[in-house]
C-alpha cells in the first residue's frame, strides 16, 4: 500500500519504473484513450482493467456503466474467449474474496483506497454481468457485424434467415463460381471474357490464377469502387492506359516497329561503334560489333524480327545496361566516343523494354480484373440464391447499411444508427494495428454520435483503442500504419473539439523479454532510415525482468556454396559434395545445442542443467530450413517435438481416398481412375493395368467394367 501512496505523491518519478502507473492512466474510465502498446507490455491486462473500471463506480460516486452498453471488439475468437474467461474468473473471485484481499485488489486497480460502495459493487458485478441482456459484449468485429445484420436484415437488403458461410464452404462456392465462368469462356471463344482468359493462360498456371481470383474476391469492395467511376469493367482499358501513360493506339507491335525505323536510330554513330568493336582484340567484341552492323544493315521489318537478339547485345539478362568490358579498354582508348554511343543505344532499348512492360501490365491487369469481376458476379449470385454471406460480406454489408449505400438502407440509416447508439456507451478496440480500412469505417460510424450533438455533451461515453503501430507493417488484411495514424488523428480531433479528455499513452515496459534482447531491437531501429519504416516515434523498450540475464548472438551468414562448372560429358569418376546455406545453418544449430547438453550448461533461472525441453526454435514459416533443422537435431540425438504436424492432402493414403471419391463422382477421369487402380486400395499391377488400358475403345472405366463382366462370366478373379 505504501508503494501506491508514493506513486500518488510523485507520479512523475515512478512513471518509467512501475507499469501500473501508465496502465491505470490507460484504464481511466473518464477519458478516451489511445494506447500504443508494444508486444509483451500487457495489452490484454489494460483492456481487462478498462472494462472493470467502467463497470465499477467512479471516484466521484457516479455509478458504473451498464454491462450491456460496453462493446469490446477483438480481432480473433481466441482473443475474445481469453478476455471473457479472464473477466469472469476475476469477477467470480471478487464475489467471494475476503474483504481485505478484495480491498487490496481494488486499490491496485483503481489507484486509490476503495470505499464501501466500491466493495459492494465489486461483489455484485459477477451477478450483474450474468444477468445483463446478452452479458458483456466481447466479440470479434465479424461477430458484431453479424449481430447488427440479424437485427436489421431488411434494412440491409438481406433475407431474415440468412446464414454465414464457414471459410471452407466459401472457398468451395468460390471455386464453383470460377469453374462456371471458365466453362462459359470455353463455350464463347470470341467473347472478351474468353480472350482475357486466353491472355492470362500464357503467363499463369492454374494454381496461380486460382490464388489471384481468391485475392480479388477478398478485395471485391475495392474492385467495385474502382470500377464504379470508370464505366464498369469495359472502362478498364482507358483507365489503365491513362494511369500508365499509354496512348490508346499503342501496341507492342507498333512500339517495336517504331523502334526499328531509320529515324529512331543514330545509324552513323552506331556504325562507327560497330566498326570499333570489330577492330577490337577480343573475339566477343568482334562478334558483338558484327551483330550490330548486320542488324543496322537489315530492312526495318527484318530488324523488328531480330530485335530481341539485338537488345541482348546492350542489356543484361537482369535488364540492366551492359557496361562490363563493353567496349573493352583497348577499344575505348582507340575510339573514346564508343562507350557513350553504346550507352545511349542501351538507354533507348531499356526505355523500349519499359514501355513494353507497361503495355503488358495494362493488358494483363485488364484481363485479370475482367475475369475476376465475372467470377465475383457469379459468386455473389450463388450466395444470394442460397441466402448466405461469407465473412467479408459481414463487413461490407454492415458498412453499406451504416452509410446508407443500398436502396433498402437509404432513408433508414439514421434509424439504424439511432438504435445502435442507444445501446452503446463505451467502445473498446483491441489489436487496432490489424484493423483494415473498412473495419475502421464501421468503428468510425459507430463513434460519430459520441462526439456530435447530444452525444458530445455526454461525458460518460468513451472510446478506447489499443494496438501497436509497428505491427501494422505486416499489412494483415490490408491494415497499414497510415490507417492506424489517420484514425488516431481523427479521434484526437473529434474528441478535443467536443471538449472531452483525450490521452495517448505508450506502453513500453516489456514483461516478456530481457533487457539485452530489447536493447538489440532498439539498436537496430536507432537509425532514422530504419525507424521510419515502422514508426514515426523513437523505438525504445524497457524490460520488467530487471537483473535477469539475456543474450543476443549474431552468427555469420550461411551462404549456399557455388557449384563448380563441370563438363556434363565427363564420366562421373569423382565424388563432389556441396551444402546449402540452410543445411549449414541447421548443422550449426544442432551442434550448438548438442554442446550445451554435453557440457551440462547451467540454466541459472532454474538452477539446473539445460534440458532439451527448455529450448525453443522459432521459424517464420515451415520452409526448407525447418526440415533441415529437424533432421539435424534428430541426427545429433536431440529429442525434438513440433515436427509431427502434417498437411493431410499431402499424405499418400489421403490422396488415394480422395482419388476414390473423385472416381465415384467422375468415373470418366482416366488418369484418376488409373491412380486409384494402382493404389493399395485396389492393388492392380503395372502389367494388368497396361493390358486393361492399352488398345481400349472407350474410357478406362468402360474398359474396367467390360473386363469385370468378362471375368465374372468366365469365373476369373
């Protein structure tokens, strides 16, 4: 208790030493607060404390908020469940705690000595929350949107009995919509859709196209907005040409033809440079000089045919202007202007390549968006026919409802917002760095009434946001640091204009990492150029684990060894070994851990030798390095867990059963049927499969049925 009193007397002195000081500021129920919280600084605790202090009576004796008027939006269902369990567990404990323990807990939470009213209210909170209509509203934004649409289905233009698709079902429906569009394109070979698909097929594989269409489906609101002011999908070519500064009549052929005409060339200078190269000592120089001279001597149409090989003289395969030994030192001394002539021609050809790339980009983008638009339209039709929504629809439809963007919502938006506003006094947003623009707009619409009109005069209504600006760089679901900063600035302006308390609080004391780890992170981002990529403010952390050891080691890069040039026609009489960088790093990790275990290195925090279970190796993804490390650990005799996860579809047994199901649905698929017959489920030998398949008149399935009927008549197996 003395510590609390000291903090009240001299809060500035302890702000940087005790995390409770900033956490209590952040959980102040009388102020709107934006918390910039780094990972491991107690974001969930602050959020929980904020809810508890909203529920408890205020310091001035005003009653706490009604549980059903608090809305807490989290990013994941796991986060919502964790917070709900934490609150219920704490409230249940308060209901039965001895008074001294409860008084102590409330003193730490409130930063003041609790009175009799606080004690009485804390004991009743568990029952109040249980009895509240719907309990505490702690949910994901998707769940909140679903609840809004359930309340106002007709205003949103939805059937009252609509259902929400699970992710797997949505993917399946999208795949069927895609297949339907592809079949239509195959039947109408001269349609713009078929032409767009044919163009995409020249550069994309089937899986790549599927993934791109899925991405477009997720961003369908952006696509709709993009096309709305450009005369729909048919206005795309003009819009793309304008964006890339392409003339409407420009094509790759016209560009290449123009680049090969005499008037586009400095022929005399190039001939001089070609002669200088031909007179050089190097055979390569002579070859290049002769190639330039031959190309210049050809007719423009022939030049156009050989343009790619001519361009390769001046540009490298990486698309840069050739400079190394072009021209050689001797040639440059004999003809000093040669280098500048060749440089100018290289720049001209590089500009041509850039223009061709812009044209390809425009045409491919148009084709992809045209196909994507058709797939989305078919997907939306399929969902409407089934009266279902996917997770993105929940966000988009709710936003359209709150903004009156649909015919049904037009004129009803005020009523909907009024009804929602009557049930909300406090909105709390968790993981704000992962909130995308549409989700922010929903939050903005909900909060507008807090700080306008009568709502602006109601001091009991607050907004609370917690997130980490630095984590926005991952752009999860199109979240961005720019959106994070913009919303922070917008809330600050609205709240201050309304004359209400507004506070921005950074939480930098980490409970997770030691000082040495945090210092290493801060050192990396000390340079302004690096810091600007993650935050406008200075990146600094403090560790709560004072005095605990930590260590950061920087290992050298493990580079894949360059393979030696060998003559493929030489007989393989020698054995050569090479090791990839990933394999070398994995071996180093395994050797290091093996050394710790063999030396019985002490784990000081537990006062015992290090055991394999004390070591955790983290990977960003389960890539090739993951397999190398797991293999190296096993080879070193080190027990390892976490490698037993598998992708079911990659397992042979699962693929066999899927093949059996596909054969039942599509028996005319000869390849799948052949794979099934060879699998352990049937066990047909290679020879018998050959006899069955070779020389057959119809499909493999028909041949199989005929062979089975024949065997049954003859009594054969």
